[in-house]
C-alpha cells in the first residue's frame, strides 16, 4: 500500500469535512456527486423518510412498553441509510446498538428488529444470505468483529468489504484502536464508520479527546482517514463508495468520520435538556438531511410533499404490521433458548431443562 508524503503540520490542523450537497439543496462539490439514477435518488429519499417515520413510531412503542431498549436515530438518516446504500448486499455490516436501520435495509426483516428490542431470541436469528451481525451492546466490540471478517475476506481472496459503525464515544474505546492497528498492519478490506453526533451519551466530544478530529486517528494506524458532513447523504455515499472501491482493490482500510447529530435523546431514558441547548439543536435542525435531499430532488422534479406524505403513511402501516407480527411470535421458553444455543444439548443443560419443565 503506497503512502504519500504530506507535511507534518497537517496533523495539527483542522480538517474540513467533505460536503457535496448544501443545506439549501445545491451541489457544492461536483467532483464528489455520486452517480445515481433518478430511480436510485427516489429510492434513497424513500428510505430516509421511511426510517424517520419508523423511528418516531418506535419511540412511541417503547414508551408504551411494546419495545425494550431503543436508541432513536432521527437526524442520522444520511449516515445510516446512505452508507448502506453505497454497499453491495454481499458486504458485511457490523453495527452498534443505534444502527438498526442499516440492518433492515441490508435485509433483516423489520419484525425481527422489533423482536431484538423485545429481547426475543428470534430477533437475532439472521436469515440465510443476510450479511449482518446483530447490534453490539458492548461499546466498540463490533469494530473488532468487522476487522476479523475483513481478515477472512482477504485470506479467501474475496472482493467483499466489512463495514462497522460506532459513535464518537466508541472511538475512545481500546477495541477501536486495536482493530484499526490490525487493519493497517494487514491491509484489510474494512471501513470504520464513526458517526460523530457530538456526544457520548451526555459527554461532549471536546471532553472525549484532544485530537482535532476522529479522522486524524487513522494516521497512527497507517490507514486512510476522511472527515465528511454526516448530514449530507451525497457526501456519505461518495466517501463509502470510494472506501469500498479501495478495499476491493487491495488498498486497505478507511476510517470515515461523519459529523452528524441525533435530534432525539440518546435512549428513551435520556433527557437532552440537561446537556444540550435549544440554540444548538436549532442550528442542527437547519441541516436536516431529509430536508436537504428533498430540496435537491424537488428542483429536479423528482419529489413532492405528496410523495413524503405517501411514504409516511406506508411506513406507519408497515411498522404497525411488523410490530403485530413480533407480538404474535411464540413466546420464548428456557428450554427453547437452551436448545437454540447448541447442536447437541449438553447433559447438564438437559437436566436443567427437565427442572424447568
């Protein structure tokens, strides 16, 4: 892997985030516009609107006690939907606990996503041919998993890519650095995608690291690092497509820092008023990734307010259908849980099953 020589000062200076589509819906970087057909653009918009509607409904379901743990995603649709959109279906997705949209758009049935939240074992029984792991609750552990999958791809000489997601808080974990160092040393086809939404739960980014950016941290691992506007879905797709192409061509790993914002709380037990201001939230609302893409598509005659309303209704109906399916799934049993963990159940667990019966 060739490495270009750059001045030392670049590591001590701010890095400007790549922006392709402005908040006004104007192209500001023609060289980085992803090559998407009109149908693909409309599908991209469909998925982003669907995801936000699903998110709003899921928050309500959680507060009704019909879901368990749920991490809201509104505001991060560009990073989540856009990054998965840029991949092939045979690429592997290793998510954190907020990254359920990537799994669903990669092939996981929505009702299983709801079962996962409800703590049901079937939520984690991934269908054949869907290349995902379930969301990792241990902060940063999924980064190591993706690195291992990428090592497998390299050893088998397969042109596949592993992508893993974490937040700015996850980038402070030891697993994050270990995975990047290993990926750099072995030149692995993996993308480390950090959604920097400004807070590790309540801890602001400035208190997590003295580095000027997360993207700078790629330097020590000997891999490529880029910083992008995470509210701009075109910047996300462009960066992931480029990283995936490099990986498939044997050029190694990429660390992508996407600067984004979650409009909702960290989880349903969080209170953002304790650590964020209304002024800050208002500034980020003006960068809304869905509104940004809608303005662009409206100018091209590809999208209208009526289209948005239609997708919202479709999403609400789909969510209602899928949560009912999840609720009607046969309840778990201790015996069933034990059996699902082993091809041949060990004798001592057979005895425990008998005790439960």
